[in-house]
C-alpha cells in the first residue's frame, strides 16, 4: 500500500469516528487488540463536532495516522498505528498526543 492509499483509508476511518459510527471504526481495528487498545487512551465518543487529520506517515512496516477531534469534553489528539493483517491494513494500537492551542 502506498502512503496515498493509506491516507485514503485513514480519511475514511476518521470519517467513521467523526460520524459516530463506532461499529465501522472498530471494524478498522485488529479485533484481538480490542478492548486492550483503549486502556489508558482518551478517545472520542459518539459526539464529534469536528475532526482534522494532522499527519499521515510510514514508520518501518507500519503506517501512522494522527487526527484531532473536537468533542463536548474537549479536544483529543489521537494517534493510530496500523499494521497489515491477512492483507488488510488495520489499526493495532492507539495513543494520545498533545494538541497545541489554535489561535
């Protein structure tokens, strides 16, 4: 998969999160990593007023996507690390990152 192909896949995933489509968003994740992947990570709920992708990059054999979500509880910076599983790219890990204040 090229970086451009991954970006399109990640944009679709962020769209699922933005729309509150939890089932579709979870479908993009490594099933055996759920629910452990969420431990200690702040994630958006069903109410997301805005989402923006801030970075998409390749790191070795993985891809990384970073997005910022605006929620009623505040702004959430969420990084997902994607691995290829049985020919499909899926999110295998999540982590938060600090979001700089927008002026």
